[in-house]
């Protein structure tokens, strides 16, 4: 058996190539370097990836501006006087782009990674496999490694419909100089709802076309229904169970044709955003040469994030397992450990907390009610925000907190919230799930008053009271 020093020397001889410089790629590179590997990271643009350059960071910045404008509509309710501000969309986009550049202009992300001894090859365009352990970039340089970690992320999906070239994606948002007066968003999942909500708050007329029978189909059904109610209350036109069939130019406008059941109709709009999926960004990789198989629009991986080619692993959106920044970072650490050590550590997420940038916000962790009742007998409790002191104080009573608890173990299976600060509230529920706390323990938490997080404790207290009184929750 080699001693620790010799073992470390052997690990340092391991060459790891990371393809993609978003959160997954950076985390994979840092972890592999920490484990003693010789690491190179390839990035077609600049480090930071979609999360910082086009995704959550700049989108959240736009959502913040939109939220401030919406808050101004409530001035009179709080004894304040003043007009709702006009929107300088160019300045709002410029500010979002400033935040997008923050990772490199302020944090100096590229320098920080290089300072760890990692070779960074960035802004070089796409890379492609020439064999299972070698990739070549556009300037002709080739990079060979013992193990390769693909962290290439995803790209917007285009619908195969007539006129799809007339539609925009999130990538186009950052180049707009003015907000169109009327916006149509095709796709009512998380990103579509975020864009629709921001456009509505900035004063645009908004239509949403969603093929499924409800918004945000992966969400708990109560999130979907009450989010749609909130959107419609503010003037959004939401069309669910509706299929977009074509887009065409007509009299200076865009005509969007769609079907709902057996009925065919259309609407006029100034801009169409297609938000209908996020497949893996693999078109330039030449995966066939490396023997890497696909699983639909994503790269096929096993539980240890290994592809059909053992030397190649995948972390982040490209494998389609859990398409969130926090999941990408977790997967990256697992992939790096497996790549360097040869281990087969399983990626097994326990409590992935998610939150939206819509108005109202929503957040979830764990199982939905529909998922929970398939294999468990459950207690379910909902606290409406009309009974939550902080919501009353903020005049934000259009929300709720729902918890789902296993009857046998009394452990929290899932939590779903809609309303202000949902992304923060759901973190506490995620911690409770990860710590395997029983609902009795959650009910005893001394959560700060007055906060929206208090709704979680209120739901647990109500459930425990019903259990004590009746022997069951109703």
C-alpha cells in the first residue's frame, strides 16, 4: 500500500479536463484541484456560465426592478404619495448586465480560479471530441486528459413550428432597447413565468401559452393554481392546455396561432418569447466520436454521473437530472471526486430547495402532494397568508404555506410556499427535511416574529394540534 504522500503524488498525475465554465464547471475544477489533480478548464465564452452571465443573476436583478415598481402601486395604502415610476428599460437592462459581469469584474472569478493552479482556457469558442479523451478547440489546440467532466449546460429550445425564427429567447432579452408593449410567452414553466411576470410588472400586456393543463407543471398543484390566479388578477392572459401552432408577421405585428382542444384561434403581439425547454448544449461536441450516448435531449449518465464512456462524466444541466444552480454545484463535487479517485459515489440529493423570481414568488422542496400520497399516508396542512401577521403588515396576503408530513414517521416530506420571500422561507423547510426533523420538532421552533418564515411553524403547530385532538389530521 502506498503511503499518503506517494498516494497524493499519484493523484497529482491524474489529468482532469473540465469542459464548461459555469457553476458546475468551476466547482468541478476547484474540487478536482483540491483532490490533487492537474486540472484544465475549457470555456467557450467567459467563466460564470448562464447562471451569472444570462440566467439567475441578471434575471433576479430585473425582477428586483420590476418588484420595486409594483410596490410603488401600493404607496397610498401605506400613507405614501407619489406616482408609479416610468420604466427606462435600457437602463434596467444595463443594470442587469452590470450584475452579469460582476463575477469577473468584481470577484475576478477567472483570476481566482487561476490562482488555485488551474489552467483556464476561456473565450475560445466551442470544443469538440476527436477521441474519447481528447478535445480540440477552434484555433487547433488539442487537450487530452485521463478523465473529462462535461459541464456544458443547456441552451434554449426552439419549437418546430412555422415562424419559429421570429421568436426570441432569454438570450435575446439582454439586447433589447425597449420593452414591447405586448409580449407573448410560449411556455409556462419556471423561466416562462419569470419572464412573463417581469414584463407584466414593467407595464407590458402579457399573454402566456402553456401546453400543459396548468402553469409550472412540475410544481405542487396548489402553487400552479394560485400562481395563475395571482397572474390573472393583475391582468395577465393565461392560456393553459393550449398548443402554439405558428408565428407569422402581419401588418407590423406578430400573429400567434394556437389550438385549445378542438378550437383554433390567434392573437396579435409585438414579441414572442419561446420558453419551452432547456436541452443540453451538445451540438458542437461531436459526442458520437467519444461514444457518449444521449437520453432524449440530455446526456445519459448513471447514478455516479458517469456516461456510457467511463472516462467521461457530466455535471449540471446537461444531464437533465436536477436543473438548478445548487444542484449543478453538488453534482460537480460528486463528479470531480469520482473522476479523480475512481470512486462511484452516488449523486443522491436529499432536499433541493427551489425558488422563483415571479410576483408573487413561489418556492418548493421535497415531494409535491401528488407525489407524496402515491407511496405514503400523509398529513397535510395549509396556512393561508390572510392569517399570517407579517403578510397582513406588508399587505401581501395572497399567499400560503403548505406542508406534507408522513403519518408513520411524522417527518416532513415536502413544503410549498407562495408569496413574498418564498425563496428564503423554503430554505428553513429544506433544512428541516435534511435534518429529518419531525413535525413536532418543527412546531417547537422559535422562529422570528414577524416573518413569512413563521408560516412554516404555524402550519406545524396546527397539524400537531389536530393530531392531539383527533388522533389524525383532517
